[in-house]
């Protein structure tokens, strides 16, 4: 069997097999994940994406980690959907700063048809800047997914967030099946899927394995697989619990989660997503070693902070990493 065949994606993973990967000796796990990573990707390349919250706060869902849910008092002010011109100006600045992909996020339970024309304009204009386009707007119908695709949307982000058993402890206003249905509409419309979850919400290793098992047994693996470390937001039930107990996820367990994601979804872009702000340079380096090859940059996620661009740029220089796609002079120059 050729090396590449041994690393071919599989869709028949069992939960027990995924749990067994988590249980591997750490050095073996990271070594295997690094080998798989190198079979499919140049390990010196990391994709840079930038996020913008185009509609902030006041969301009808009760996701227990989220600063933007109207169910919790987090001090965040709700805002209206931004104008397309303002979004495009932010996208242009992100592109000029080195981002290859621009992701527009809205704090909605589901997309309303009345907002579609403005979103379609926004997406088409961002795409015209030469960037990959991504959006995360809550649940979609099949027709809405088709309209977004026609407007030029490349990726749709919709996370499963956690394993099926722990899901009820995270959110009760939307079912796991509804999330799977939206993902099916995105795939059927011909868009790429961005789907992952959050670790550090008080879930067990079995729940983390449950999440990755779900992702690895989808009809198509997510093209992008974000692993978010919980950013504990005061006022949210899950954030408050972590803040009170002082129990963030163990960093070695976080790296294990990245490595298992790389092993079960070998060709996905595994994104070291939220939570990077609190991580050491060494921990981020371990995550890249374990197969993470995508990050968000630009100082801010949706509502919470990220490292500054010049800090990321220095990290890339010190680790001999380069942004995927064309190397942007500004990103490299920021380290100097
Ligand atoms: N409303 C849309 C939805 O939920 O699909 C889009 C926006 S939502 C903020 C996108 C994702 O961000 C969530 O699915 C969750 O995985 C992640 N997220 C939100 N708040 C987070 C936090 N405090 N820490 C880590 N990840 C978070
Ligand atoms: C994803 O999985 N993580 C990103 C993106 N998809 C949309 C969002 C992270 C949000 C973190 C909390 C915040 O900044 O509000
Ligand atoms: Fe709303 Fe998305 Fe936040 Fe859930 S994660 S409360 S759906 S913005």
C-alpha cells in the first residue's frame, strides 16, 4: 500500500476507535498526526482567515458559552446588520493585511429571507476582492443555501459544538439534528462546509471523541474543522462555571484533540480557532505540529480578542511558517 493510501480519509470510524486515538501515548499520537498532516499538506503553510461580526448580539439561541445570546447578561450591546459597503471595507483591509479568507458572522438563530439581498451583495463584493468567502448565519433552509452559493459564498460555518451526549448541557433551543440538517443543505447547494466544536466546556474526553466521531462519519468530512477552546465569557452559564472553578481545558488534552481531528479528517483544514489569545507560543507550536493548519488573525474573533497581527507574524517567523496562498508583504513586514 502506498503511503498516501494508508492516510486516505475514512468515513467508517467507530466511537471506540476515536477514543482509542485519544488514549494513545502523547508522543505517538502527535507523531502519527504530524505524518498524516505531511501526507496531505505542506506543514510550513498555515491558512489565515479573518472574522467580522456583521450582526452582533441579541441572539434567540441559548448556547451556554456565547456572549451574544439574548438569554444571558454579558454586557454586550446588540447591533443591527452592517451595511455591505462597511463590510467590504473591512474585508479589503483584512486582505491587505494577509488574510486569504473572510468570514462574516451573524448572531442569528436562523437566516431570515428579508436579510438575504443585503447579504448576497456583501458576499459578492467580498468575493470580488479575490478572497475566499465564508459566513456563519445560523440555520439555513435548502433554498437559502442555494441563494448564498449563487451569490459567491464558498464556505458555510455551522458547528456541532460538542458530542451528542453533552449537547443538552450546552444548548436547548436547537437540536443536534437541526444542525446536521443545515449542514446537509450547505453540502447539497455545493458549498464547502466549515464544522467543528468547542472544547473546555466541562465535557469529558468521551464527549470530545463523540464530536470528532460525528464529524468523521458525516457524508463528507468538513472542509474546514475549527477546534475552539472555550473563551470563558462572564455572564454565560458555561463561562461562569469555568471562571468560578478556574478549570480551563488542560493544554495537553487540547493538543490531543487537534491531533485526533487531523487523524480522523486527514484532508480537512484543522483550525486552531477561539482560545488562541490565552495560549503560549509553545502551545500553538505544538498544535501546528499536531496538524492544525489554519488560524483566525486580526486582533479580534467575533466579540472576543485574538493575538495582535504583529505577534502572530513574529510567531510565524520564529517557527518558519508562512501564510497559505500568496505571501502578503504586510504580514511578513509586521514582524520587523
Ligand atoms: N449564530 C451562528 C451559529 O451559532 O451558527 C454563528 C455565530 S457563532 C458565534 C459561531 C461559533 O462560535 C459557535 O458555533 C461556537 O462554536 C463558537 N463560539 C462562540 N462563542 C464562543 C466562545 N465563548 N468560546 C469558544 N467558541 C465560541
Ligand atoms: C468557529 O468555529 N469559531 C469562530 C468561527 N467559527 C465563526 C467564532 C469564534 C467565536 C469566539 C467568541 C467570540 O469572539 O464571540
Ligand atoms: Fe446565537 Fe450563534 Fe451565539 Fe448560539 S453561538 S447564541 S446561535 S450567536
